[in-house]
C-alpha cells in the first residue's frame, strides 16, 4: 500500500528545516517570507503561513514585527500543561532525538516511591529506570522514573533505546490523570554529570505522577538544564 502524500505545509516545513540543519540558514538568519515561499515552492499563501507559524510555535523560528522571520537561537521549550513524548517534541523542532539507558532495574519500594505510587502493603518492589534524552547530541533531560509493576509488568523488558518510557506506558497504561510540580533545583552530582552541568548550575525539575485505570502508574523526576530549557505556553480564556 502506498503511503499517503505528505501535506503541502509539512513539505514547506521540511524545506525550511533542511536549510537549517545543513547550516545554510544559521541562527539569526532571515528566512524567506510567506510571499517568497509561495513563489519559490508554488504553494498557497495559507500553506506557507501555516508552515512558518508551526515552526515558530515550537521555537525553530522567531518573527520580528515589520522586519521578518528569523532562525531562532536554540533553546528547547516545553509546555507546562502538556504531556508529550519527548522524542516527538524534539522532532517537532527539527532535531534528532536519541536516548541512553543508565539504569533499568527492579528495586525495593522505599518510602518515597511507595508514597508517591500509593502502593499496597504487599507491594514490595517497584521498577526503576534512568534515561538520558539528547537533542542534537546535547543532553536535554534526565528521566528518573519509578513504575508500578501491577500497571506495567513487562517494563524491564522494553528496549528503551528505541522506544521511550512515555510511548510504552501510553500503550499499556493509557493516561487518565496527571499531577505535577515544577521547581528549580541544583541537582545531585550524578544528575548534573549526565546533563553536563557546571558546579552549582541550576536544573529545572518537573516532578510528575501519572494515573491509569484508577491507580498510580508512574512517578517521574524529569531534570532539564536550566540554561537550555524553558517552559512556556498559553491558553484561551
């Protein structure tokens, strides 16, 4: 079966991203206007507008009123109220995602994870994973996650170098509810080393509990380098 043709606005996005990835359009460089893209790529003004708007929304481009649209200086951004697969989030910015598994183990359920996951008295163990997620070969996130074995019994056998924990958990434990807090911390040395942070350099920590089928499925500590990551978003009143 032949794959469906890529929508025109996605083709325009791919065109822009290819010029950025190749280095032809460096950070700060002006990109063609909607009118110029319309003429060069033989697409409608609406198509060009949608492509540029989506690239601005994910931080690849920035617009200066009355001047033009430019390649943005790279700083990864996440939405404070959205739960997304980090691989897709990185891909949306035109960058390559890869991950490294640091820890994948079954451990005794100590007080912290036990309380956060609201484990039963007979639940003596939890699954624990630590992954480093890279964007364009720079560490963007250390994911320190505890998982309820009742919800995801095969967690330890998943090839997380090819599939993110988010993807797997969404398959076996569809998201029902989320609780999270965000704060700035100076991470412990092991986390700082994985993020390639300097001494006393701050990290942005998202602490998140996910719920599925009426139970707590996972408890995650998501560390990001403060100098290379920000949370931003908006909503309609």
